[in-house]
C-alpha cells in the first residue's frame, strides 16, 4: 500500500502527473462498436457526431479469431478519424486473457494521445486497478504522453461488488464504473439469461384477500439491479468518479430499455452503454434532464439566494438541501448545453417561461 502522500505521484519516471479531479464531461452514452466489423467501423465518423463517447470494444462480443483484427482496426480508426469533442474509449480484454498485454502495449503506444479512457472488464478488487495503473504509467512514459489515460472498471464479478468501494478509490486514474449485468449474473449464479433489464419472475405480491390464494392479488415486478446500481453509485460519489448503467441486450424492446436507463439516471448514473444505434437517442433523451426539471431547478436556485433558509415555491418547501438537489440538475444541464445547442435552447426557453 502506497502512503496517502504518494497517491498523486506518477507511477513511472517520465509518466504524466495523475489528474486530481475527474472531468465531468458529458457521457450520456458510451457507444460500443467492434473495430473489426467493417460495417460498424464505416459508421464511426457519423456516430462521432451523435454520441458523447465512442468505445472500440476488444473484449466479449469480439470473436477470439478477430481479437487482433479488432485491436488493429481500432488503431487505424483512431488515427484516421477526427472525433471532435467526442471521447474515444476502449474496452480491453480481461486481465487473465492472452490478449490484454498486447492490447495495452499497442493501444498506448500507437494511439495513447487519442484515447481518453480504458475500460477494464471483470475487475475483482483494487489489485487489478493497481496492475493496470503501473503498466499504463510505464507505457505512457515510453510513448512520451503528456496526458494520463483514465481507467474505468466494469462491476461484473461478485468479488468486484464486494470490493466496489476500494476499486473506486484505487487510483487517481479511476474515471468511473459501469454495471456489467451479464457477467455479474453468471458470477453470482443468478438464474437469469437476460443481458440487463428486469425479469418477470422477480416480484412481490399483495396479501391474499380470502381463502383463494390466487384470486385478486396484484404483483409488482422488482428491479434485479437496484442493489448493485445503488451501491455502485455510492462508491463512485464517495470517490468523485462517475457511475454508469451497462448493457441492455434486448435491442428490440426500446420501451423497457428506456425504463432501465431512466431508473439508472434517477439513481445517480450519468450515462449508459449503447450497443446498437437504436439505443443512442434513448440514452440521449433519458440522461439529459427534462427542460421542465431544469427550469424548476434554476427557479429554486434563483429564489434561494445564498442557498440558506427556507422558502415556499409553488406550494413546495425549499431549503439548503433541496437547493443542492437543484444544483445537481442545473449544473448537468449547463454542461450538456455547452455540447448541444438544441438542448440549450430548450432549457433556456423553459427557464424563461418558469421565471416569467
Ligand atoms: C455483455 C456485454 O459485454 S455487452 C457489450 C458487448 N457487446 C457489443 O458490443 C454488441 C455491439 N452490437 C452488436 O454487435 C450488434 O448491434 C448486434 C449483434 C447486437 C446486432 O447487429 P445486427 O444484427 O447487424 O443489427 P442490425 O441489422 O439491426 O443493424 C443495423 C445496422 O446497424 C449497424 N450496427 C449494429 N450495431 C452497431 C453498433 N454497435 N455500432 C455501429 N453500427 C452498428 C449494423 O452493422 C447494420 O449496418 P448496415 O445497415 O450497414 O447493414
Ligand atoms: O460486460 C458487460 C456484462 O454485462 O457482462
Ligand atoms: Mg461482461
């Protein structure tokens, strides 16, 4: 264990200084593509204009015999594409795989200046982040990079969940954590074969009304992922990093996808993965606060002056705590408005109306 005083010291001679604060850049959707898939790769320049984050996936969903093509494809795409202010991330292969060492060596050396974040799958504990942290520092020093790469962990093993707080705080490189419901379900031996989302069998039922145990009893489906997402959000907030929902595998069911994304948004997640172009607009809609909520937040902030005391607005009590809630929404809206002129206009128009 390093001394707390050394937490922000570079882990290799010549490596860039670690960042002291994780930038809260818009990342409503982390859009996955397989860089070895020519059809998907052809869509990258257009997608770069629509999404907040593009992620070249090298791990699961890329066939074993396409791993090297995917790695090389990502290098070529990164060199050839102007991403503008859209972030470029990658998901490397797992730390016990035969590909990960070459993934890291090749990507940091060839396109380390273009990559923002490296997503690490199947993280079990802080030791996995420490391994990647030191290796990245060595590779950054050798490549002469001036900006440190950030690290994102997928929460998708039972021991990862048990250790989520130490993972979140393992390195100043830690940018965020995503829920990985598919691998996590397998690791926990949950009996669902779905990739994220709910399950109709996971429910609670109202009491019996008479002798017949079946008659008149309403059931309510529960969220299989509530506990894990809530725990992940707390761990991330505690360490100043960003939490994300992960994959929603039923591409056709855009309605349930929106529900799952919205649950995550309301619980504190800043974004989600999108696996198919059809999920991009859903993520954008859900992870951008609604204009009426932004207008309300701005109205409360304006009415609360220095942020202390209590006032009544439209029949609702506001005080020091609720103004902080409003600031969360208003600050997110300001960040998104900088990136999205249409959203800015919608937020400003709704605010004008609310303050009139
Ligand atoms: C549990 C986990 O690890 S989740 C993370 C790993 N999984 C992934 O990354 C999956 C990524 N997504 C995909 O592989 C695909 O979207 C699939 C396999 C789910 C569906 O692919 P398809 O059957 O081709 O879907 P569909 O026919 O609807 O695609 C329509 C078009 O969108 C393209 N497309 C599909 N997904 C993507 C994507 N993620 N990015 C860019 N383009 C895409 C297709 O190539 C196709 O292009 P075309 O019109 O030129 O033919
Ligand atoms: O990698 C994601 C998952 O759900 O597993
Ligand atoms: Mg996984």
